[in-house]
């Protein structure tokens, strides 16, 4: 398979992955790799499913895992809803429509949501050896007691 089957197009600075017409066990692994590549290059990305007419459980699993990876990295995956009533029903039955933000059009999926603009992941700080990870707090009253 080639990247031509799953084009990634930049739209308003956001990678948009055009999902195939059918997602099943035969192509779910490749779609997962493409979504992973899109997530590595940008915090937020869109999966356009308007052409998708069939999506089995392996496809649902790929979307959920890509969503989890994006959120864990401080990003976001957004879906453009499929036109297929069968796929929409499957998403409703398994609850994916309540987990991954979905939009009726590509245009709407690119709109930034107030207070949820994606940001790059922050590097995690590691404490220096021997240093406490708990912040220093002064005793009640704000002064330390010392005999003197």
C-alpha cells in the first residue's frame, strides 16, 4: 500500500487524513500508521470519514487508539462524520461518537474551540537525584519556630 491510498492534506495548517471507503482488518494497520504519522507532526489532526461506507471493529479500535495517543500527547483527534448511516450507527452503538469529537463538515472540524486550542506537549520534568518531588510548604502561621 502507498500513501496515495490515505492522503494527508494540510488544510489551514492542520493535517487532514482522508479515510478510505472501507476500513477493516486488511487496512486498519496501515491507517493506524498514517494516523500516527499525522499525530507526530502536529498536536491536532482531522480524520475525514465522509467517504467511509464501512468500518469494522478493527477500524473503530484504530480510531480510539489514535485518539488516546493524541490526548496523551496534549493534542486532539477530530472526526468528520461519515455520510454512511451504517457507519454512524456503529459509532453510536460502540460510543465512539461520545469519545472523539466529530463534526458534520471538514470546515467545522477545523474551527478552533474556545479554550481548547491544541498546544505542543510539555516535556516532563524529572527531579534531580536526592531531591524531593513535594513542594516546600512553610509551617502554619508562615514563620518557622526556632529556639534562640
